[in-house]
C-alpha cells in the first residue's frame, strides 16, 4: 500500500498535528483503530500497520504450508516421526550414515518448527510430537467418552468454577462464545478435572483449553493435548492448589532475566517491579491471553517440541524487545503498560521468535532444571511459613 | 511531556472470591462502563487513575486479583505494598460474603492494622436474589473495624462514593508516599474512557 517514503511522510504529518504524541510511528498511528478478525476468528483492534503485518503473516503461513507439503511429498507423511528416513538434501548416494541423516532430520525439524507449523497440519503434528498420541495409546480407545459419561452431572468446586469461567473465556469469539463452544470447553475442562484431582481446575486452563479446541478441532484431541501439556511438557504443580510450580517458574525467570538482560533487571529492581506481575499470566495461560492468536500458537509449536524452557525464551524476548523503552520508565504502571501494549500488538511471530532464540541465546534444559531445584526448596519454605502465619491468626 | 510535582500515590488491592465483580467495579470507576463480557483475571492486573478531589489530586494504583482460592498464595506481596485493601463480595452469594473473613485475615497477616480495609457488597441490582442483607454487611464491618459500602457496578451505583470514601481516609498530602516525579499522561486510559479527565491530564502540566 504505502512505500517506506510515504509512510514516513504520513508519520511526519501526524507528528505535526499532534506534537503530544511523539513516540514511535506505531504509537502515532495508533489513533487510527480498525477492528478485524485474525486467523483464528478473534476480533482484534489494531492500527493500519497491524493489518499490514497480519496480511504478511498470512502470506508467510501459506509459504510455510508449501514447504511442509513438499516435505511430506518427498519424505512421506509423518516423516517427522521417523528421523531415520534419509534426508533428500543429502542426495541418493549419501545414505551411508543413517545416524547422520537422522541427526540432519532432527535439525531440519527443529528449524522448521521454529519457523512455524502451518495451521492445517498443526493438529496432526502437535498430537504426534508432543507425546499426546502416545499417551492416548496407553489407555482404551473409549477412555475420553467413558470419562465424560462417568462425570456427567457431577457437581464439584471445580465444575462450579468452570461454569463461572465459560462465558469469561475469550468472550465474543464466533465459536468459543456460543452454546456449542461453551459446552465443548466445559466437557474438556471437567473431564480433566476428574483425571487429575490435584489440579482439578485452575483458572488460566480455560484459555489454554479453548485455544487447544480451536486448533485441534476435536474435543478428544484437545483433551489429550491438555493432558500431555500438564503431565509432561510443563513443570509439575504449575496449576495445583498452591501453584507452587508457578512460584518456582517465576523465581527462575527472575534469575534468568538478571542473567540475560542485566540492565533491565536492575532497573526493574530499582523501581520495585516484580516480574511476576506480568509473568504469572504469561506462564499460566501460556501467553494465550497476551499475544495475538497466531503468535501464541507459534510459541506453542516450539513449546510442544522443545519443552517448557521455551516459555522463558519468549518471556525474556518480550522484555528484551522493549529494553530501551523500559529503561526510561519511572514507575511500575508504565512498565506494565509497555509490556501489555507490545504483547497485544505482536502480530508478527517471527519478530518475537527471532529475538527469543537468536538474541536470548542458548539455555539448556539441564541448567534450568538445576535452578528449579534450587528455587523449589525456597518456595516450599515460604508457602509453608505463610500457611502457618494464617493458621496462627485463626487460632487467636 | 510536561513534568509535574509529585502526586500522592496510593496502592489499592482488590480482593474477594471469583465473580463478585472486582474487575467490574474497577472498570466502572475507570471508564464508567459495564460489560458483561469480562475475561477472567489471571494472577494480577494493574490499572492506574488520577483522581481529582476538592483539595488535592491523588494517583491511585489499582491491583485487580484473581479470585480463585489457589491464587491466594500469589497475592501477599501485593497486599504487602498496598495502603488500601478493597474486599468485595456478591450480595447474592452468601459464601462469597462468608469468605471475606478469610480475606480480612489475609490482609491483617501481611499488614497488621496499618492498612485501610473496605468491605464492599456488590451486585445490589440483583434485588430478588439477595442473600446477604445490608445490616449483615454493616455488622461484619463493625466487628472487624473496617469500612463498609454496598455497590452495583452494573447499575453504576455507589462506585464513585466508594472511591471518595477511600480517598477521604487516605493519609494527607503532607505524608507523600511518592518520591518520584511522574508524568501526568495516564497511559492506562484507553479510548472510550473518561475523556474529560483524559484531556485534563494531558493538558495540565503545572510545575508547582
């Protein structure tokens, strides 16, 4: 639509008219708000730039689709499950080392997934790579339906809380916010609450399950994705009764921020800003409440393949991308506003993921596990202390 | 952007069971609107508003919290930093009223008596479904030695009085809690918000 030159002209014009608003082009044009629907049917409010970015993203998604289909055609369907299949890039004469080709395939797959799984292939690829398919295969075929039948009509604190939250989960979405959508989401959440009574239902899971339903298309597959997510992909006890796992992740994140973005970390510290203010929602909803849908799902693409450390990469990237602006803040409210505004407008997943993986740099699961262990003891001590204080108050 | 003299800044934390209307009360106060389509708050949410009183201007930082029981373990640090705790219940939900005692205890655990606590009975528009009388609310507040008011965020009833009541109870201007310079432009006010205050904030830059 506009060339870079004309864009700048417009920007200058705006600047002349509104001298008050002298932030980025982004902020200046933010006044021209348009409403549009994104790839997954969510209504988004954004400016002209956002619409353009979203169109570019659609085009990139199409391109990625072609790449994946070409791979299916040459390597066979489900090639990503069989790392032994020789990679075409090596040529026919080079299949001497199966191990090597498997390694090449794994690298190819990792790169490919970081570039995004096309929406049509997501259900299939997620289901296999996350381990959900394997999990499902260990129980009778009728497991989900049997579970639904068994819990029908049950009334528990979890079901009551779920019922509270159904209309408060992505309100206004063309399918999720319908009788049918509510019923499907309810069944998935209620079924899970009985599968793991330690978790039951935790607020935040409603958003995660809703998005899983949109992607996986069938309730049963969404259920298994939720199961594998909570039982295998994420750290334990993120959603259990005192959210201890969530507390641990927050502390690990705080340490990582200090290590990876020391300037931001010390500035935030000076302002008395606790990262959990923003990160709690990020980690519990897996960004589904903060990032635009396709961006969230691109994060989940990597999450299901590479594991929970991906959440740290992304969270760190969100801070890193705003480093300059964050360093200029004087109060907590401004920090939150900057982060909220950025996350809501991150329509280009590549912008985020490039920072998350290229700029944040390498973090091994092993190092993070060690840090988790260290924090676990501290968190348990603190939660225990709090309980005792509350109890002693009750006895008075 | 124009720098102004430090504003007195106060932190208010909103507590109470799920769906009692914490977010609705805040939204009514911030934007004077009511929506039936709020998203459930996860963890904590933050909004700030400058309030113009007859004799002074204060900046309120509002901390909205998730109502589900298990989120309680996340909240103490916010209570610790707050000078005001607004504990809300739904007048049409007796359990939410009974649970306010737990919330009061939670606040006292963190802050002792060095805190203003307001008990708020919300949803008075649900006349036929009322399960908690105004007397019960009042009695409980007396028992705990805290303030009390009934509101309806939906009907827009008693929301401004609630905040005026809080403002009146705040420590005076002479004990400024803020030591930092602040911008007057309130970035948290979205479009469709309280436009008159918005302009006032953007235009007003007196350096006293």
